[in-house]
């Protein structure tokens, strides 16, 4: 058999040699040829046929998508705009004349151009001109339409930007039906979006605007590692559409899905991550679990990203025959965008161990972080932060909200300045409603007080957060062509209590009738602040836990004394006020912890002379003051140090309305005494002491109907057995009545009635009914207060004695000011500036610029004995600023002496505090009086405890 015959025999074809008919052989040969030809043709044309199935326009769309896959948003040039895309037709053009304009240029570092004196022209939602406005430009406007306002030298800044807020998702008043801050379905939830839970009727929007805040990044909560997912930056004004989406400043194209025109200029997306205690507590994890969850999630995203990149490489090579389906997963697409650098990532982290984990994560998966948030210990590791992939993030901080949990324990008020000194951008934020967003500017002011440069402090709530959010081309600065998000202030923005007199959002005025409380002329200047250089160095040296204990001192001569306040017959009086126009101040000699001699300005006294000053230390107060140490009430100060760590506190008392009282405690009306659970030398206590707050009144911890008996104690003492440490073992009886309790309000009232009228003689409730103890009722609702006033009358009719009743908290007390006065009931307001956080607080009085009156002034004018307390342990140190703020927004009705009474004589009278002779401590303030940002407490002295230096 020849080769040909052999081949055909192998493929099953019979040859002529096998005696097949010739015609059959031809047919078989033709069929074989045809089969081979068709096979080759189909194979060679299969790619062309697949390519032909994708029209050219779809191929171009695929290539366009691939070309833009890694394009990062860049914003756009402000001067190219003629009209804002958020302009509301009918909004009149506005000319603001004679302003001091803080522009926020170059994140607050623009040098001489930072402040411009002149005018602002606003039209079509844009800033049309700044400084000098050409006459020809003004003539182009209809005079009847142009709104002109003379600001008379008022300060103007960009509208404030809150980079960390839960406004709209953690709505107020708090109601379960509008509680959308956290999802607790899983620790990794990048597919969720805060916008889907945004409540457009949150009371906080108006309040935040009243603080000059125009923009907020609405973040999901921090219960999750990839914490609830995506965030959105919104403007706070209401819109005609009344929808959530209409509030978003620059909606990302992905809001309506992943299929959008890829040729559109890309827009920044925003996302929240969280590490540390919050996700660990929520999901019973450790930090190791969290780290793996992060890596696992990013690995899934990386797989999709790699598949997309391979898809595009095939398409761009024109190999359409190999092209499959576009790789994507709706759950992970946002995290893929993080890997492509198209998401501004906000990461909630406090401690070095958490920063280290995230920094390593960014370098492993190659993605940038826009900002670390809370970041209490960030100031201790600036070099670590700079190792973040893609560049150093901004650091968003609290000013003083530390020590609520262990990871926040080393937080420092000097953190902002230390970070800035290391070249790291600083942002001050609210975490609303943790800190009321209305007082975002106060966070910047406190950072400024503790050493952050004023331009950087202002930038920390304007241009820096705007840049961190990727929206600096729209908000955060004042420049020609920029969107009109600006605030006009009644004083220099970093001065205490600075309040906007007008706010513009999209060029629209937000206040129809703003109420402004006049401020002293000096408040238009940049305040002088104390030198905290040594304190900041100590904070770093001791890794957030510098020594705070006061140091014993001997005799001291204070010179440069401008004011002296003291207590006389239970009232605060001013005994010396130097007229400093001639530069002469008073002098005070303190010997054995008491004032031995006062020399008025320009007068000689024998007790202050060279003969009797041998060995006496001299301290120049530089126009300072001496005043009694302030008193604080309203927190767990002294019985709890780290609120979320049970082992650092006394624990909660038993509540008879929701649990059985252990038989070992005896009768049902047996009350717990806070004195038995006191702890001394806590950091919150010592920081308050160093800030001029020397006495605290604290009730036992409890979230139910009753708390127990409060104690008055010295915040600078070392232990309870030290002389003068416990000032008064039993101060008052404390109960709480609210709609949020387990039992009904009527049940709580019935229980209180029974305890007051039927308790055995010798018990605390019996003593209270007889007028021997003050009854402090923590209550916010005016309706419940009215019921308590009736109960007071009932008890007094029964006993014939006055019931010493005081409402604490008392947000709605202003509604009953006349009735409270008539009933001789006292009021302790806290927080000092009202906030409608719960349903019981919804009828609040906002104060300037929204209302002329405040709760305090309303009660004050009805002759109610009123005082101020605080809500948080860390805030006790800021008591002097609270009483100063109360005076500043009173329209001159509450002077400095009356303001001191709010945290001294009035507070102690209402609580029932009686400080024994010789135990009253006085504080010497250097650089000004307690009401001024230029001052700091330097010395504390009393007869019993002697003299102590605080620095």
C-alpha cells in the first residue's frame, strides 16, 4: 500500500486500490475537501464574527471606559463658571460692603492675601468679586434688585465645613424611627450609603447653620470596620425638592448605578472605615480580627480590579475575540474605586496600633487615605502617619473630648498644634451629635487657645476639610468664581462665643431676622492666648499622660492684679477692680493659704514692703485676677474615669422601678451615697482643677429613677482621708424623671410622691420632705416640671415645710419661667447651651442668632435662681468658658459677677453645699480674668490646703 492509500485508510476513506467505484471515490473526495474548507473558514472567521457582534460605538464606549478607569477627580477652575449649578432662580444679587474677609487661601497659609479689607459681590450663587468692586460691574446690576448690606467692618469667612458629622442619620430629637447611623449586620459593609438614611427634617440643620456651618460630610457610624460604607457631603440649607439627593453638593455619578457616561468628569466618592474599640465592641472581635477583615475585603476588591485591568488590556489590544463580560460586583464596586484612588477615605482610628495597621494596609493594597478621624494619639506618631500610601492624610480631631474610652485616654488638647508643627494638616470636627455641630467653631477656638496658630485654626474648619473632602474647588475658601458658602460674624471668629450674624448658602441668606448680642470692641481683634509651649512638650514627652498634680508653694506676692472676686454672705462680690488706663494694678500677698494683704493700685501698704517680703515668691499676674475656685455639677466626675470601662468607675446603683433591691441593703428607700465610691487624682478631675474648677458635686451613677446622695469634694486632693478632700459628705438627694425610663412618667411621679410622704423618719426622703436636704430632679420636659411643681405644693401642704426643689438639665424650663419663679424652684441648666437631643428637649430656646433670649436670660429675668452645670466629665475644665459665653450672649443682662455666681454661689445654694470656713479655695489667673481667652489659672490657695502651683 502506498503512502496515499495508507493515509486515507487511517481516516476511514477507501482508495481506488480497494476497488471502489470511481464516481463514489470522487464524491468522497469532494466531501472531504468541503469539510476541511468549511472548518478552516469558520475557524479563521470566528474572531471577526465575534468582533462584528460588538458595534463600533460599543467598542468605543468600552475603550472610553477603560481610558477613564484610573482618572482621578480634579475639580474645575473657579473662574470659568458664570453660574452655580445650584443657583436658585429668583435669588437676588448681594453686595456686602466694608468687610474684613478671611479668604482661607492655600489652606490658610496664603500670607498677606489671607485677609482682604473691602467688599463682596455675590450673584447667581457665585462670588463675582472681592475687595474693590469696579463701578462698571456694579452698574450692570439693576439697583432695585441688588441687595446692599454694610457690614461695618465685620469678619467674613468661608462657611464652616464639618468633615465628620452624623447629621441627618443620627437625627434629633433622637427617635428610633430615624436612627440610621449604624448598620450592625456585618463588620464589612462598603455597599451601604449614608444618603439612603438621610432625614431631611433633622432639627440640627438649622442649628448648625446658626453656628456658621454650611457643609457637612455625613458619615455612617463606626460600628463597622468598613463602617456602614459610603459617605456624602451635603449643604445644610433646605431645598425646594426636599429630597436627600438635592442636598448633596456634588453627587457622584455612581449614585444611580455603575453604568454611566464614562466621559463625564469624574467626581469624588467618600467612604468611612473604622478600627479600634467600636467595631470590636459591636462584633465581639479583637483588633486582629479587624485587621484580617480589612485585608479580606480589600483582597476581594483587588481581584475585581485586576480582572477589570485585564479586560481593558485585552480591549485596548483589539483582541475582541477574547473579550468577555465586564468584571464587576455591586457589593464591592465602591471598594474597587478606593483602590483606584477615586474615593476620599475617612478612617476612624485613635491609637498608634490602629494607625500602624491602616498604614500597612494602604501600602499593601496601594490606596490613599484622605483623613484619619478622632485620632486622639496621632500627635504622638507624626512620622508613622507620613508613611501612608499616597501622602500624609489630614487629621480630624476633637478639641477636648477625650477619656470616654480607653483608646481616647491619651488624647491631648495640644494634639492640633503638635501635628501642625510637624507639617500635618489639621481638621477640627464635631462628630455631631457627640459635639453639637453648631459649636464646630468653638472646637477650632479651643485648639487656638491651646496653641494652634489662628490661621491654621480657622483653616481647620474651612479650607482644610474642604480639600480633604476633595471639594476645595467649590467650598472652603473665598475667591472669585467660588460658590457662595460664607458666614458673617459678630466678632473675630476665634474669639469666645463668636456667632454668625448672617450665613449664605448658594447665595441665599439663611436668617431673615438675626439676633446679635453686642460684644466688646476688643472681640474684633485676634485674642491673645497663654503660652503653652512647656505643656505641649510635656504631653509628647509623657505620651499623653503628663504629670498634672499641683505643686506645694510657700508665701506668694501677686502683682499685676486687675480684679478680685470673693464670696460674702453667700454672694459673689468684686472687691477690687483696677482702672488699667494708667497701667497701675493691685498687689496681693498670700500667706498660709489666705489673703493677708491687698494693696490697691497706687497706694502703699505696710504689709507689702521690702521688710516683710523676704523669701516670698513674686508672681506677676499681668492684668490677671483672683477669684474663688469654680464648682462643677452634672457629671460622674470623681466616681468614673473612663466611661466605657466599668473597672474605672463606681458602677450603677440599683433602680427600684426596674429591678429588685438586694435585701442586704435594707428598706426600699435606702439610698446609695456617692462619697463611698469616690476616687481621686483622676485625669478629668486634675485637668478641671488646673483650669480653675476646684470643687465638684457628684451623685451616684445611675440611668434610672433614682441615683442617691451626692457628695462635694476637692478636685485637687490626693485621697478621701486628706484634710479638705471631702468638703460635704451628703449634699442632696437626686432622682431622674423622663419619658425614656423603663417605668411610665406617672409611675415615677407616684413613686416619688410615696417616698416623700410615707418614708420613715430619719431616711433621706423624709429629711428631703422636711426641707433638710435639697431634692435635685433631673428633668427636661416642661410637662413633667409642671407635674413636679404640683407635687411640691402637695408635699408642702402635707408637711408644712418648704421642699427645696431644683430642676437639673431643665432644657424646657424657660417655658415655665414665671411658674418656676412663683413656686420658688431652682434651675441648673446643662448643657449650658440647649440642644434638642431627645423628645423631652424638643421645645428648646436656641439663643442668638435664632432668638434674642436664651433659657438662662429668660429664667434670670423672672428672678429664678439659676446655675450652670456640665454634661461630660471632660467638659468640667471648660466651665469658665461656659459662664463667659452665657454672659456674652445675654445682651448685657448678665455681667461678670453674676456670671461667676452661675458656677459658684447660685450652684452651691441650689445643691445645698456649705463650704466650711478655711476650705474655700481661690484661684489666681494670669493674663486676664476667668472670662478671657488670654488667661490661665496659675495658682490655687486655701487656709486648709495651703498654696499650690498649677504649672
